[in-house]
């Protein structure tokens, strides 16, 4: 249902965001000549240099937000999957991010699914991936992070090692091993990713297993690190309810909403081309309405103290504002960076600030305002 304030939000005086700069449009043509995984490796390699070039922040007290007791300079975060192995914690402030997630890290190092497994849907500004949680493994990443600088608050995203033999009790132990390996690092929060669609088992549907993971993490969490749960936009209403119930039982402080979707609705890319790409999680703008639905649904189910971090198709300041109004205290993005370039967070923050100015709000007072 469209409310009066939604109409106002869509209104003509909605401040426009600065377009993608010409230099990135030119660079993108070259980057898109590369296989997407190769292009990503280049992005990781050149990120510290790019961060030095950009090196700007948008600082304004109206952008400040609080996430489970964690004070953030702004509500824009880097989603999990971009810096899987924790190479970029020292430079991420240079892109304007307020926080970031490293990972998903897994108990064991694995190579992930067979290639090709990452595809661009350029006409949709979207991506399909079935990487399958490839990464260096928790021990190596924790050693790397122990020697790294954290330029912004960093959360660690933990998933189960994607090997068919690791299930049931072994899956619980695997996730607890990852938690133990990072729990004493100067990290700000931990996300438990139980919603990756690219694993042998798919998203976690077993309440009992989730309870065991949450119970184990709680008993190891002597520092009281905020624990967040990352859920899937493909969850059934029953799964969503039971996941939030488990989260409440074990003191989970909030939800990352959410992961990629296996749905393919609403794409402009030719269906034959999409079929050719095969299985995997879809991300970017076609995911946005599903992610917003997830935020709305969990906003109703969660307790008042629990927070939401919105994620899925966020690519403008207006998108960030929409998620915030629906109940997110912060938002994260990944796919939009591929299409919008490394200075996208700065452009988004300026647009978000203009929207807050228009409505005489700050981020904290805008959280959940669509529900009031
Ligand atoms: C290539 C790729 C790899 C990803 N890897 C992970 C991951 O390891 N762990 C995780 O929790 N989410 C992962 N994600 C999901 C993102 O964190 C995010 O939830 C999703 O992409 C939706 O946000 P977006 O539309 O801004 O990309 C990955 C996404 C992409 C595109």
C-alpha cells in the first residue's frame, strides 16, 4: 500500500544523485573486458591505491547511527563477499564507508564451486554468483587480520565450510571454530551467515542446528560481541518466524537483511542468457523489492532492541533512505560498486544527506519512520 509519506518520498523534489563519473564509466569498459572474477581480483589489488586517490569522507552528525551499541560515522557499509579474505580493512575508510563486513570466512579453506561461477547482467546492473564460499579459511584470515589496521569498524561474517561431509554436529563445530579464531581480534560485530544459497545444502532450514550454533557462539562470546544473523529473502514466512524466535532466545542483537536470491523475476536480460548462467544468487537492483519485503517482515517480528542492517540492491542514497525508513539502522552494498565505481558511497551519502535535510530528519530519527 502506498502511504502519503511514500508519495512524498517519490516526489519531484527528491534530490538527484550525482551520476557515475566519466572516468569510472571509461574504466568500467576495460574492467568488463575481464572475466568477472579476474576483474574482482584487480579491484582488490588496486583498492588501496584507489582509496588513497578518493580519500574523502562525508562527515555530518545527521549521518551518525547506532547499531547494537556500536556508534557509526555513517550508515553505509560494505557487504560480505567483496573482501572475503580480509585484505582491505586498512583502506576501506578511503571510500567513505562507515563500516564493513569481512568474509564469509569458513572453518576450512576451500576453493568453492567450479568456474565459471560469477556473471554480470549488465542491462540489469546485477550479478549472479555461485562462488560457494571460497576463501582462505578462518585461521589464515584471523592471522592476517591480527596484523592489519582497521580504518573503520569491521564485522566478521562466518559461514559453514561448504563441503558435503561437514553437516549436522560437524557444521556447528566448524562455525564455532571460526568464531573462536576471530573472537579476540578488535572486531566490532560478528554475522552468522545461514542464508548462502550456493552451498550443498542451500540456506539453513534446521531450527535445531541454528539453535546449536547460536548456543555455542553465546557460550564462547565472553567479550559480548554483538551477534547478527544474516537471513535470506527466499525464506518462507515460517522459516523467518522460527529464525527470529531462535535469535531472540540466544540474545542475537540484529539481522542482516539479506543475502542474494535464487529468484529470477523482473530481469531485462534475455531469459536464454539468464538460463545459460545457471544456478546462483542474484544481487543488485532486481533484488531490492525482495530485500525491502524482508526488512518489513522482520521489523514486525523482531524485538524493539534488535536492529536491522538492510542489504540487497542498495545503489543510491534514495535506496539507503528507503531501507532506513522501513526499519534499517544501517545498510550495506556490494553489486552497486561494480556498476557505480569506488566513489559511489560518497555520492550516496551526499544524496542521503540531502533527503534527510529535505525531511528535517537525521538517520536515527528516520529509522522505521515508514511504519509510524
Ligand atoms: C560475488 C558475491 C559474493 C558474495 N559472497 C558473500 C559471502 O561470502 N557471504 C555473505 O554473507 N554474502 C555474500 N554475498 C552477498 C552480499 O553480501 C549481499 O548480501 C548481496 O549481494 C546483496 O547485496 P547487493 O545487491 O548490494 O550486492 C556475495 C555477493 C556477491 C555478489
